[in-house]
C-alpha cells in the first residue's frame, strides 16, 4: 500500500477507509426502525455496486434470518452510492410502513 506524506506534519496520510469491500459485494446498513401496529420493526438497507456500474439497493424488514423477515426487490438504483443514499433518506416513515405492509 502506498502512503503519501503530509508536508505539514511529516506524518503519513491515512487512507479514508481501512477495509474496502469487494467491488460487487453487498453491504447491509441498519436504518432507524419504524412502528407498525404498535410493534417496532427493524429496517436494513442492502446495497451493492452492480456489474453495470449502477448502485442498487433493497430494504430488509424484520429480524434477520427469521420467518418475520421481509425484503423488497431492488427498488433503488442510482449512478453513485451518494445518490442512492439520498433516495433512501427521502423516504418517510409512512413510505416505509406502506412498503412493509405491501410485503405482508
């Protein structure tokens, strides 16, 4: 690994990320839970960098590896990871509740 030296302090510059996932490996991120019919529902975002260069994502509802876990199709698609996250952040609780309800 090549480290650049900072001219200000003589210390080697640190890379922004310590471990970069494989190019097309999916990553799962926890999102704030929603309330549905008085119950807290865990939400995760599974995103991946597809072979065509696009970023794609799906929402996972419920506890992982249980019969209550539900997932959407890859409903998010963007040219950059940042653009995909902007789409996810624009969702409000009522959108997430409707998505969850549609999977029951």
